[in-house]
C-alpha cells in the first residue's frame, strides 16, 4: 500500500500567458482530493458548509476532522455501544480512568455525586454525557486535561456520524443518512459500518 498528497500553490486567477509568471488567486480554496468521486463529493459539501459558516462568523463551524486517530477512536466508542454499553456509562468510565491517570483520584467521589449515573446495580458511577455538557460551559482548572480528552472523544464521534450522514445522503441513501443523523441527535443506535471511511476497489487483479 501507499499514500500521497499534493502540495501546490494556490490556483491562478487566470491562465498565464506564454512565458509569463502566473498570478495567484488569493480567494482560491485549492483542490480537494478524495478516495473516490463519492468521497470527493462528500468532502466538497462539508467544506462548503464550513466555509459558509466561517465567512458568516458563526461560532459553531463544521470543522470536520476524520484523521486516522480520531476516526479510530470514534469507531471504538461506537463499537462498544453496539456491544451494549450505554454512552453515559461508557464516557463516565473513560473519565474515571483519566482522573486516576492524572493523579486526581481523591476527587472522584465529588464527580460521582455531582453527575450520578443510575446503572441499576447500586454502584456509584459518573454520567459521562451530563459531565461533558457541564464541562462544555466551564471546566475546573484541575480537570482541564481530562476534559480535553472527553470533549475530543465526543467531537470525534460527532464528526464521524455527521460525515457519514452527508456521505450517505449525497450518494442517494437517504435511509442510512437518517440513521446516522438520528444517532448524532440522540446518541443511540449508531450505524455499524461507515462508508465514508471505506475505500472500494475499482478493479481486482487476479493474475
């Protein structure tokens, strides 16, 4: 296998005359390269949404990041949900582990009291969803490293679900798009597979 990228200057505003220096277009956004026409179409839609909101000065911008580490993290979380884990419990368990790793273990009882999760087994746990909602507004300084990981995890899952919804809608699969959007809104029943992360072979050489 192999990978590559194109590093090129901005697109000229107009074709250069013979032997003349090209003039660059300062408003050009450059090119998008995708694994397939479907992926390129999805990327174009997502970038158009991002640029439109960025130019309008919107606070919530569609800055989708599907880098390999974030996509792997999102798929891991969603896989655990498919195995029966509740999202609030799943995120809470991650928070507890991070709190201990950052030597903040003595503060765990406070978090469990402030953001309790009723799991039905009598154990005190943290509601990771409620905690994330609170930390999106304000984070205690000592918990900032933990909050960064928690919010980044939620953001990665949201990016993947939104990208999959756009990918399915632009490919004509409205039903699968609704599944991804529903999971993005409610946090339940996420898709099992993500075509936006999959590259299909154009041909198979059997010789």
